[in-house]
């Protein structure tokens, strides 16, 4: 295994960016053994693929769980088809209520920490950062590898926790005490969940430190901050949020674990624990949400950046208001740290706090509006190519617009009191953080597939995949908001226990149908992915005709990415420049008199 | 679609994926099949018709398709103000969403790539209008939505959310949920909590029509959410600390109290009932119930002893 990789990169870090050319003769041969090449690889591109497969596997598990959840709501008391009798023999195939609670707990945990995070941060970050900044690898390749394998350990623990006696964790992904204490959720399931998430958090912190350092230290000569593709702005800000707030979550989880396993009372209130102890379950909510709200942005920021880039790439037009978009994303990252209280409006916060959190939360709509309108500005008078990544990007613009506007209802304390803990919340956050990041993730996969494998994914199947996912997704989450406004609250096994929810049966059945369609559509993607790897048409180095650095090297990307570290002279989005007539894009690493900047 | 080499493996993969697709689609079809739907509705109604509690309270609402988009009837004096704000926000947001959708669709058609069409080179500051148009539109959203929400939240907080009623006519109730029932406590005839004539009920909350009701809540075990959709209010029940809110109910009838916060396996069944009575009926009931409570009071029974000092937790 080549430990020299780290030396190489540290060396660069010590000497600054200008010395890259000295290292051309330090190139090390690609590892040849199976273990060093595919398993314990230091190569950021291999680690990216590992994260991608890891995320797709867990995404499939999480999606299957959502199908089961929707089955319960659409077909209360009916055995789950095909595999019901296998999984739940004691109830004749009907999903039992405690397992239903485990399902939505696991669905939330898996989708956030084991599907979206590995794909949109682990895969996209690892794959795009070194290639887009013109580096040969991440700054800390060993840390990068460790981040992935800690994620695997965390995933293994979570998987194991599903099969332990007394069942997996069933207290919701937020894991609120005191329900999460051993008195009310017995058995090893939830403790394993806590350890697993602790490890997942650790892995993310490792990745975050690496991403931040790499983007700061390893940018190619001449690459100014304003020459970074917006994807990297998103990933950079995400990593900062991860590095700042995941430690808070992991600390909270650790305290809860100690409460469970060693009988401390950090989160147990005096009146119900042993005399003389003073804990507070609300303290956990503060710890959780001071991480939990930035987490929404952690998952969505890379997606915003990516979509900003895609809209420019495929409209063949510079990103509209690049600087404003970057500043807006930074402003949102800062604001995200001070708005978490809107998750706790029903815990009896004082009016001073509710007004403050209402106002701060609603302030986020200013920067969000700016970059959102910049997206539309990018499309305006462009020359729009509806490639598959572009379809996903435009789909994301739609879902994020819808999700963003419905966030207003939840930000204000008045309307929040109607909607807190209802399906309105579920529909809203699925549109913003789930559907939007999911669509962007798919866009990223279709986009980088030719660079990963040297072949294109099938366009027709990609279009089918997009429409068969996008339309049901919009329907599902819009109808969830309708159900929520009609009073349907979250996390209930059988809503029809309540008379005022009985008329929602039909609606929930239609949502169930849409979920089944959206789920099946993902199989088209899986088929396309695995078959196109070997059978797709050969892509060539620059199939999308772009100027960013990753498209200046051959496809699939060679082991050391760049033979010679490029020098950057142009921004990432120089399309349709009136002075360049033979093609409609300018490479970041070419110098054109009168257009390029001279920083290189 | 793909090259012809390695046909056998290709068709094998194809077959596997066809199978998986068939399973996926089979699930969708079995959900969609009319007989399955009909069967579900049948068992569903059978289950609910056997539910005595529902019949006893007789809360069966029939709704038209359009009404199913609306929340249950608002019965509190402030519910309509929250509903208005929700509807205002939704409509204005819908208008902006419509503008966005129209722009997306129009740009997609008007500026689609085609021979002879070249994109306009701008970074968004070539003309003054490019610089200011997004900012003005953003400002319009902020003023018409965010400022209204901030202002309304402030006014609502001042007027009713944090403006608790006081005085002799206020009905005071202590609520202590536990897995998975709602315990209610009224001060009884002597108007003092923690005495022998306190009325305690399970899953049965009664209030007089039109009178303000002050509720203090604390949980016995895990966090629960006291949620009455009809009065448009909810408040968490937290073990170890007391939360409070108030409401009033202007229409006589039976309503449901839901637990809005995940509280364990039977969370979905943790349903209480709110009975809004005429004032005289309520008075008669509370006096009778207070007498019975006093007569039946058993100092050895710890389950009746829950409760806390009202005044200490009121302000």
C-alpha cells in the first residue's frame, strides 16, 4: 500500500500551490493488487465509487422501507405482498405496529446518514473535488480511506441492529429522550443505533476536514475562489457545517448512550428518575437540532451548487450572478446555525425565543430567493440542452421551489402550531432535503458516469428514470402536505383510528401507488447503471463539452488524474463567449488573450 | 442500445432485472387493483364499525372531496386567524410558485437548443435590469410573505398564543399523559388542585362552551404531544417540566385529542376525547363528578395522587 501518497500531498501542502510541477516525477505507479486497488484504496476516485455503491445499497434498503411504510397507511391491516409472510410470520404477513415504528426510524436514519450523505457528499465530494481543482488526490488520502471504512463499520452496526432481539431502534430518527432511554425502549437495538450514528458522524467529520483542507490547499495554480465551480462552493460550505455541528450531535448521542448503558441522567428529568438527579430531555432536543437544522443544509448545499453548475453547463451560458449565488449560499450556511429553534416551537419556548427564531428562519428566504432567481436567470436566454443531468437539475429546481415556499408555513410560530408534527412537515422536508438532494445526486451520477467508466449511461432509460421518479415524487410529497393540513399527524401506524382522518384513506392509497411507481423506476436506474458500465457508448474525454478541469483529462480518469498540474486562467462557466467562434466553451486551463485572467 | 459482445451475460443481467422489475411493478399493480382497494375499504369499515367508542361519541363526519383538503372544523376563537394566515401564505406562495413554473416551462421551450440559436453571454450584470430584477422579485417575496408571517406571528403571540386568560371564569385543567392514555385533573368544587374532591378522568376531557380553558401539561414517562386539531393548538408534554397553553371551544360537540409526538408502540392509538358542553351541563357534571370523587377517594391509591401546584407554574 502506498504510504508515499500522503507524503506526496503533505509535501505539496507545505510548499504551496506553485510547486506542483516539481512533483511530476514523483508519480507513483497504480497499485495492482486487488486489496490495494479496489478495497483499501487511497485513490479518491475509487473511494468515491465505494461511497456511491454503499449509498445506493442503503438507498435501496431505505426505499424498500418507505414502500412498507406506505403500505401500512394505504392498506391498514393487510398482509404485505410477496415478502410479508416471510418477514412477519407471527402476524400472518401484516406489518406489526412496533415494527412500523422501527421502519420509519430506520428509513429516516438510513436515507439521511447512509444514502444521501454518502452519495452527495462522499461520492460527489470525493470524485469532484480533486478533479475540479486540478489536484492528484485529496490532501489526506489515508484519512479519506478511513472515512469510508468507518462508514462501513457504522453501516454494519446499523444492519446488525435490525436483527437483534427486541428489534431495531423504534424511537424515530430524532431519538428523543426519554423514549430513547432504556426504560422505554428496551433491548440493544437503540444502543447499537447510537453507536452506529456516532461512527457515521465521526466518518463525516473525517471527510469534512479533508474536503476543507483540500479545497483550501490543493487548488491548481491560478484558481481563485471565484474560479471554483459552484459545486465546490456547496461542498466546501457543507464540510464546514459538518465539521462544526456533527461534533455536537455525536456528543449528544454519546451522552444518551451513557444514560442508557450506565444509568446517568443527563436527559432524565428529576421527577421520574431517582431522587436528587437533575436532567432534562429538552436539553437533548437543543443538542440535536443545533446539529439537525444545519444537517438539512449539509445535505442540500452540494445539491444547490451542483444544480447551479448544471444549469449553466447545459444552458451554455455563464452562471447568472455567480458571486451572488456563492454569497447567498455562505449566508445561508451562517444563518442555518441560528434558526434551529423552529423545530421546538411546541416545547413551550418563551415568546422572545419564538419571535427570534421565527424572524431568523424567515430571513433565510432572502438569500435562498437570490440564488433561486439566479437559477432562472441562468436559463433565461440560454441554449438549453435537455441532457439527463439537466433534466434532474431542472426537476430539482421545481421540487426545491415547491419545498422552499412551503417552508414559510413552518418557519412562523403561528402556522407552525397548526402544522407541527403533521404530514405537512413530512412533505415539506422530503421535497427540500430528500427529493431535491436525491434528484441532484442522480444528476451527479449521470453526469460523472462517463468520467468514471469512460462510457455514457443510456439516455432513453435515463429519461424514463427521470420522469417516472420526478412526477410521482412531486405528487407524493404534495399530497403528504395536503394530508398534513387536513390534520394527519406523523408516525402513526394507523391514522384511521381517528375519525377526522378517516376520509384520508383514499389519498393515502393514491400516495401508495405513486410510491410503488417511483420505487420501480429506481430499478430502471440500477439496470442502466450496471449495464452501461460495460455496454454504454464510449464517451471520450469531454462528452458534455465543458471547460472545467475534470473534462480536460481522459475518460475514465487516469490514476493520477493530471499528468501535469494545470494552470487556471478562466472561470468555470465561460460558455458562448462572443469572441470565441469555433466552439461554445472555454477551458479553464487555456489562456486566451483579452479574455483570461493572468493569475496563473 | 448496447454492443453485441458478451451476449449471454447481457441477457442474464436482463433477465434478472426483468424479474426485479416485475416484482416492483407487481407490487404497484396489486396496490392499484380495484379488488384490493375494495377489500381494504370493506375491512376498514368493518373494523371501525366495531369500534364502540366511536359509536358512543358519534363523531362521524361526512365530507365532500373538496372538504377533504381542509382541516377539521375550527372551534376556537383564534383558530380562524391561524387558518387565515395559512391560507394567505399558501395562496401567495402558490402565485410565486406559478410564476416560477411558468418561467421554467417558457424558458425550456423558448430557449431550447436548436440550430442557429446561440446563448446570450452574460454573468448577470451586463445590464442594470439583470442586476436588479432578481433582487426586486426577491424583495417582493420577502415583503408579501415573510414580513406578513413575522408580523402575524408577533401579533398572534401577543394576542393569544402567549396571552393567557386569567380570572374566575377560566376552566383549569391539569393533563398528565402516559403511555398510552391521557389523564385529566380538574380542581373540583373547592377550586384547588391536590385535594380529595379533584375530578380525575381518563381520555375524557370536558369543557364548557365559550369559556377559556387553561391547560398545564406534564408527562409521566416519555414526551407526548397534546394536539387538538379542531382548536388549532398543540403543546408538548415533557417529563419533568410543565408546559401550558389555552384554548376555548365555541361549538358543542365531541372532538378528538391526538398524541402528536411519537411515544412508543401504541402511539397511534393514544386518542382522547374532548367534549364541549353547554355551560350549565358542564357545571352540573363537574359538581356531580366532584362529589363522586370525594366519596370514592382512596388515600392508599397512588394513581389518584398525581398533580402539581397550579399557581407555582402559572407565570
